[in-house]
């Protein structure tokens, strides 16, 4: 996770369990002014899967909410060197 600007590069990564997030970037603000933006670069195979999660009713409700890459805010971006 990258908060308040910068760059994350994800390469050949797999996340197990439910609610997984592999890469998250967020802008840096100074009040209402954007100081710098975050960037996620996918340079390999990434996969967020529900493997290893329990199969009870409460856990099942939380499955299938995985996030491979997320960019939050004005000017943030996700770049992929692979076909998405």
C-alpha cells in the first residue's frame, strides 16, 4: 500500500484469502491542493484469489471482493505492461 504519492511496481504476485489488495496508491494533498499523485505499475502476473479462505456463511459473504490494483484520487494511475 502506498499512501500520499509515490510508485508501486507489482511483479508476479499472488495474494490469498478474501479481501486481498495487491497494490493501492493514493494522492498526497496539502489541504485541497494535490501535491503529487500515486502510481501503480503492473509488470508481471498479479492475482488476488479467495483460496485458503474458510467456507462458513460469514466468510463466504466477504469473498470475491479482491482488488489487484487500485489508484485513488485525482491524477493517480495504473499502468500495465501486460494485457488486462
